C-alpha cells in the first residue's frame, strides 16, 4: 500500500478521512461564525486569518494526525502559514474556477489543506481536481468575466474532462494538495451552507519572501 508521501508525489494530493470528528468540525464552524460576526461579515465569501484570532484554530492547525501526514510529505520542519474560510451560503451559486494556488504566492512550493466544515458533494460545491497536474505550472490566461475573485484562472475548455476527479467530503475530512495541483469547485446550488477551511503550510527549510498574509505563522512541533 502506498504511503501518503508516495501518493502525494504521484497524484499531487492525499485525502485524510475523518481528520476531525463531526463535533470538532461543528466547533470550528461555530468559532468561525463568531469571528466573522465580530468583523461584521454577513455574506458569502472568503475570510482570511482565523488562527491569528483563535486558539481553537491554532490547535486544529497542528492536530497530531495532520502534523504526522505533513511531516511525512514535507519533512521534519513544517511551518503553518495562514488559513482562510471559504463560506458559501444558501445564496451562493458560483463555483471556483480551475487554478493553481502557486500563482498567488510563488516562492517555495506549499501545501494546502482543504477541510470540510459541512458535508460537501456535487450539489453544494465539493472540490474537483486534476490528478498529476502538479508536475508543471499552467498558463493562467482564462477569461475573468465576473467579480468572484480568482484573477488567475484557466478556462473550463482547457481542462481534460476525462482526467477530472470529484472529491466529495464528509464533515471533518481533509484534502492535502500541492500548490500546482489544478483544482476547482462546483457551485453551491443546494440552498444550504458549504463551509470549508483551507490552511497553507510550507517546508521551513526553504527560503521565501516575507508574506504579509502570513501573520500567524508558526512551526509545528
């Protein structure tokens, strides 16, 4: 059976089922809602920097099973950079376009950990990936004809549909992926919440520029 590192190197991602219990995921969602309420956030979108404000999120960012998997993939020096909440509510009907996260930070390659705070499937916006696409940098010249963010994107027509893998996730599941892995998400047409926490990690031995968004960075024990 392949190890997490072998799977990650070959496919560009690995799935950690049940990384958090449903109760832990519910607690994170409630804490996130409280943080956003303090900031007056009341619509669907993205909120950056929960760990900077919450010990609960800092604890979750270094939960032992996750730390073990990240160290197997990255090495002994794993640095948490920052996190963001992607919260799609009942009125959200757009999905994330195809893109690589690397386009947004460059420097050393990093890992994203996509954590389901609600059950996620095709009806409400689960993740879609292109296995093996982490082997090269794509040209992000897709048309930006909306105001949903993602200034770096690919057109759907440029993606080989036969290679796409949908990643439905139960509440508490996590998907760890390379920052060159092409990924997108379905729109949320379910009429219900679809919240996900996305945390970013890096190899602490690799040099990087100063990132203004990495205000809560720390080394995992």
